[in-house]
């Protein structure tokens, strides 16, 4: 099965890659969009004073 | 003569640093005319395999923003280091971990558990979590390994220049790029910023005799009628005294205490320790009880004092047990 990797996806904000699999006829059999990034704002915003979030989350 | 080659890359970042490169406005056109950009994911369509195909040290200047959070970022920054003559760290995340490094207060597993199973907005009935490798019917897929903690760039590779800020002021980015093009960058390692601390650039005036009767949270802020009044004198925890100059005191000028995004001022070993020291000397207390009352609203010290530099601080992060 032929495989096309688009790594990284460009001209957007964030990280991503796409893996495309082609069947014997050159048609797309399946495609996977992957986000190879996590920073965990959901977790580390815990414990911060609520008014400070206005200064923390603009950096998402 | 061929133009110098410049690469711009982002690791664990928000994109704000890249936007500030664009915010150099017409300077970016001069830069684009003077150099060949060979990688810049936010703006141009070059792939990692294009970088891999280059000769070692083929890139003249590689500007990297973002800290190192996972195995892909480690791999790419090491690759770029090998392919580059000069590496510059752009912004707080690359220099000292930045805000994403507040994650170093938690272990990797608890972050993954919370993000994929417990947030209010999650919809994940299968309980799926990202796996470094996945056997899809069509072939093997892989994503990077999520590290235990965030690293500053120079904890992974050698870095020659540092352009601080969250985000860095476009004026400093332009200064660094113009110096690179003209061949006038200072001998490395060097920080491209202002002299002294944020206080040196701040138009507010500190009264030497002022003592704080009550430290206040920023939610209790009403801008002083007299905009010349020092925010510290008013009892707001401004980090100006320990923070590297170069931003022209942008936040204090806008009635917001400095949160320290430019990093440590010269001579500061540990930011938090230095902040504790000046809080102590400004606090107007004669007894422990008085001090406790005055300091009651100094909360989340780690989240403020080390907001941008946890991986480079003495405490580093959570205590490993």
C-alpha cells in the first residue's frame, strides 16, 4: 500500500501531520490526521488564581 | 554570492513568537530580500524531509521558539542544530520553558489523565489516550512521546543567542535579524535585549521610603489616578525589579504589573528567591502576625514567580517521589 506523509502541515497555527494510504489503483484507501502536540493547559491552569488566567491562557 | 539561509521553527509554543516575527512589519520584507528562508512552518510549505536533505551547517541562522515537550520536538531541534551554524532561542518558552512549563508542576500521567478523561468538555466514551504507536489496518502510525517535563531549548542543544519575551518585542527581533544580516551580532552566547531591569525602562517612579501595608491581587486593581505611581508602592506584585529590560515596560505603562515574561534580569540567580527577598523588604510589618495579614493575598507564588522559567529555576518543578 502506497503511503503519502504530509509532515508537518504548514501555514496554520499548531502542529499536525497527515498520513494518506493509497490502494492498488492509486485511490485513497484511508487517511489519518494526527496532532503530535499536547501542552496540557487544561491541567496546569488548575491551582492558578482565576484572575491570572487572563494572563496565562492567551499563550494557548 | 548566495544569500544566507534562515530557518524558523516552533516547538511547544503558541505561535505568538512567529506572529511577532511578522509584526516587524516592513522589516520582514528587508529580511526576506536579504536571506533565503528554508523552513518556517507557520508561513511557508517546507517539510522536515527538506531539512534532512540539507548538508550539515548549511543553515546560517536557525531561530527556534517553544520549549521541548515531546520526542518529535527533541528530534527536530537536534536535527536543526546539526544543520545550522548559529541557533537563536526566540521567546520565553525556548529560553526557559515559558508558560507551558507550568506543566512541570505535574507529572505527565496526571496531565494525560485529566486532558483525555476528566475535563468538563471531554467526550471520550472509549477512554482513548494517544499512543506513541498505533497499528492501523493500513500500516503503523506514530506520534511523538510526551515527555515527563518541559525543557528549555539550551537544556537539549547548544544555543548562541537569546531573544526574550512572551512574546518578544518586534523591535528586538528586528534588531537581532538586522545584526545577523549585517554581521554585527555580538560574540555568543548573548541576549538581545535592553540593559538592566524593567524598572529601568518604566516611567513610574518608586518612592524609596514607601512600605506596603497590604499586598493586593490584580483583581483588586484600580489604576492609580496618578499614573506615575509605582505599582509595587501601591501593593501590586510587579516583577519589574527582577525582570530583564527590553520590553520598554509595556505592561506597567498599561496599568498592569509586570509578570516577568522577559526572563531574569542580569545578576538574578533565582527569580522566586529574589522576589521573596524584595517582598520581605517592602512589607511593612513588625510582627509575624502583621506580616501574615499583609501577605494574605500573595497567593500561587510558584505560578507567578516562576511563570516563565520553571525548568531554569532552582526548584525545577514538582518534587519527584
